C-alpha cells in the first residue's frame, strides 16, 4: 500500500507541453489509492483537455474563479484546505515566478496562496529559462517558503534543444513524493515488534486451552506504527484479523512457546516492542498424542507455566522501548505498576475489565498508560484504532523526551 493511499491530492497544471503527461500522473495517483482533484491555469487547457482530467480523476476540473455553466464561485480556499498535498506539475517559469511573488491572477495561484498543506512543484521549461537567474531565484524563494522542488531532468526539449528542463516523469514524481513523505515520518527506518491475539495450548490433537482475545488491539497498533513509517513485525496467535500493508510482516503462531521463539528472533534489532498478546499463562504438561476418550466422569489435566515472553525481554533489553499490557479486574493500578517494575518495562497499558467496552473483544478499549517514572495518563473509552494512535504518540513522546 502506498503512503499516498487515502490522501487528498490537488494537482495544479500550468501551460507547458509536459501537461500532456499529467493524464498518466492523475492515473498513477488514483492507482495509489489517492483522491485527486485538478486545478488548471486557463492557458494549460490548450495542452490537455479538462474532460480527460475529470474523467481520470473522477472529479470536476476547475480553471476559473466562477463556474462557466451556473456562475457559481469556485472556492479556492475550500480547494486549498481540502488538499493534503498540492503538486504543481508542470510548473512553468511564469507560474513559479508569480507563486514566489504572491501573484493570484488565476484560480491555481489563489489556491496556492490559500493552501496550508505541503506543496511540491515540478518545473518544466526550456534549458535557458531553467538556468536563468530569475528562475533559479524563484526556485530558491519557493523552497525558502517550505515548498518542495522536484527537479527537472535532462533530455530532449520541445524546442529541439537538449538539456535540463524536462519535467520529471510521472512515475518519478510519484516516487519522489512517496519517499519525501516516508522520510519525514517519525518512525521511518525504525523496526517495531508487536505481539497480538491469544495463544492456543494443545491438550490433544483436537483440543486446546485458549482465551477470548480477538487480536484487534495488536493489529490496530501494527497499523498505527506502520502508518508512522515503521517496519513492523507482527507476531500473532490464532485470529480472524487480517492486514495488508507493505510495512507489516505477519508471523502467525499458535502456542506460547512458538510466540516466544519468534519474538526472540527479532527482539535484538527492534527499537520498540509492544506485547499486546493474551498469552496463556499455563499449558498442559503432557500433550496427548491421540484424541482423549471420555472413559471416566472426570478428567484432570496437569498444567505447567508457560514462559513469560514479556519478562524475558525485560531481562535482556538494551535500547528497546518495551511496552506491556495488563488486563486487570481489581486493584488495577497497583497490579499494573507491579508488572511494569517486575518485567522491567518502559510503559504498561492497563485495561480494566471493570470498565464497560474495555478489554478483549469489541472495537473499543479504555486504557490507562503508566510509565516507569510513575506518570499515569487515563483515557476515555475510544475505538481501538484511536487507542493505538494514542499509544504510538505516547511512545514517540517518551523516546524523544
Ligand atoms: N505476557 C507474555 N507472556 C506470557 C504472559 C504474558 O508476554 N506468558 C505479556 C502479555 O502480552 C502482556 C503482559 O505480559 O503484555 C501481561 O502480563 P501478565 O503478568 O501475564 O498479566 P496476566 O496474564 O494478567 O497476569 P496475572 O494473571 O498474574 O495477572
């Protein structure tokens, strides 16, 4: 999944011959899962038709302050605020100069002045125009405003000359923006380990001891971490949850022993480990090789402790920021604080079964964060998606403190 998925992208097209390539650009943005709207300068319509762009973007295309058909005002402020990203491609020397000096004599320029989102521009012009001091000073000025330049490339130009000034190819514009966004994400380049779901401890070939954990909380944490740029390893017990994300590698396991093995394969190299799995505390001492037959009225199973995965990580942790969960029914704060200390954690997430909507199943949770300096932050009942985001924000805050 691209980082552009779900983003609102406003494409501004100005009057350069490279405008014909914006059909592919819109197509690629849509393919990456983005919502696309197009704003054009009036002269750019000579190079590509609004009909082509509205068909590909599945949205009306705007190029003047009023809608020609019904005299309704095209609101540049709304357009600018709608956008998560504004990309001007191709960006001519004329438009870049106006942008650098506050010109607003067309809808695209007025939208630029109203936009609060990151702005990218992909210049396209003849080689001498590209090199002219006036143009390079526009580039510098726009970059000093925080706008991001996608440099032109070298090649054959519309004039027949060969040199710098060709607009970057649509595929390269997309890769540039994706890399730029990723590079700025707070967990970019960091590895995060997450456990989720229940474990199943075999009694015989057809039976097991398990619990009601759905895995939802852990999967939401994995998504939240991946959306912040982390490379996530999600080790999950049996669950119906599914996730497809370029940055999430799911490792399915069944028992506590398997989870322990997998977790220890990855822990050394991670920056953050969040153990949200509801690991069985006990497993049958002997696993029957054949299905157990009902020969008598009662059956006694002897259970033994599973390895405490979280505690084993606390005992060896170095740089890792280690987070555990505590599901409690009584004396919650005290129990959670004890777990935090005993297992050498940086943070523990407490959920109490006393709270309606908290815990195992369902889409909501009500949590309290306790850190190793005894700071306690209590939250309202929220969706598990929001709880996951709150948790990642708290971890980021603590890592950068
Ligand atoms: N955990 C683990 N390995 C286990 C058991 C628990 O990694 N064998 C982790 C869970 O993922 C969770 C935390 O430890 O992050 C829960 O702590 P735990 O002491 O197991 O809580 P409870 O199971 O509720 O313990 P108790 O029954 O003693 O309250």
